[in-house]
C-alpha cells in the first residue's frame, strides 16, 4: 500500500497538545498514532474522532479525564493526524478503517473500554464493537450518525436520509452540499470545517494545528474520501455495516449515554434513535451540551470530560 508520513516537525509546539507520541504498527505495515494519558492501570476511555480532525480535537478531554484518574486513549484514524496516510482514495473504505481500528484495539489489548464516539468515530467505533463487544463496558455517543437510509428514519433526523414508499431516497440537500464542498475545495483545509462547525471563534494557532497533518494534497486522500462513503443509500457499504452495528447495539448489555450538543443539526435526532435502540440507555442521565456545534470537543471539551467521568463512575457494566 502506498502511503505518506507527515514530517514530525509539523507537530512541534501545538497549543494545548503536550502528549508523548505513541505508535502501533499494523499488520499491513501502516503506523497508527495515539495519545495515551492518565494512569496506565486504569480502565481505558477510547476517544474516537472523525473527519477531518485528529486526536488533537480531544486535547482538553484527554487532560480532563487524566486529571480524574482515567486512562484516556485517543488514536488518529489511518489517513489522519500523525498516523500514516494511504495515498490512493480507494484504500479508504469503511471496512478498512474499521479493521484498522479493531487491530489497534487488539494490539493494545484494551478491555473494559468506555467507548466515546463522534462523527465517523461512530460508524468505525461501533463497527469495532460489533466485531468484539466483549472488550467494551459502556458507550458515550456525541454528535455522530449511523446512516442506513432505512425508511424507519423518516421524520426522526434533523438532516433527512431515508427511503420513501416509492423506493427513492430522501436526503437533506445540506448533506449533499457538504459532500460536494469536500470534493470541490482546491486545497483541503480541515480548519475551514472546524471553524465552520464550532460556536466559538477558534484561535488561529489552534486552526493551524488541525491543518498540520496535511502539508499538501498528497496527504489528503482520507479526508477527501470519507465524506463520499456515508451510508446515504441502503446498499452502500457504510449502510450495510451500520445496520450490523445497530443490531449489535440492540444486543449490547452495557449502558449507553448520549451527550449531543444543541448546535449540530447535522446529527440531530440520532441521539433519540440510539436511546430508543440500546437497552442500556434506559435510566441514564442523557444530556444536551449547550453552546456547542458539531465539534463539541472544541467548544465544550472540559464539560464533555466531566460528563464522561460522571458516566463511568455512576454507570456500572
């Protein structure tokens, strides 16, 4: 597999991200980076980002969880952050990203995991749970979606994506516009999406940190391709995997907490779908994080860390 590796100097002196870089080499030779904060012997909280960010998104959450005695592990998806970046867009599939994550979890032998998913962290992380649910103790879902285009989703989502009685699919135009924009940008800059989907004004140095992994277009196959993989039709690879993940969630015997923000219309409604689906969601202290956009970690990272900490302490396996 052809890949590139972002030079280390691109990650020097990033504001608020003082972590020791750690790496796992996967079976196909790709190197996957992760941050690992807090006591090594504590039960892990696995923090999964999505597109087009990386573990830098979780810097405040990492610090907040470590300070409360948790081991917080935040990997960079292959193609993102300090992880290796396959240069062919066809190498970036839903199956491949999920398999890379499954192998990463097995390599670190993570168990009793609190899984925190946002954006594409949901499809990949919950796909990993479907592959081996025994490793996971509980789930926190924030601003994520498991698109299947099933007819049952009609009227349930802020951004529609569902089959209609005549067999066509109704999709929110804003969702298609987002896809189009990711393909038409002449220069891919994650900072544009981060600033566009947060409620606060993000400092220029922080925005530059989101762009750091991508010196030029050679490094951008992953963030370019993932938007095109969303499960917007029932027979897409993503929709098929998401249906398997939803079935696994119905059988999951651990608790699930939703902590969606109040300012993310793109994933609005998925919190209720998950709460209705997962038996362990009943009786949990589900919350709405106010004053936050899609990237809730950037807007309200300290609050999200508090929510996760409380959930781990109060929701036994």
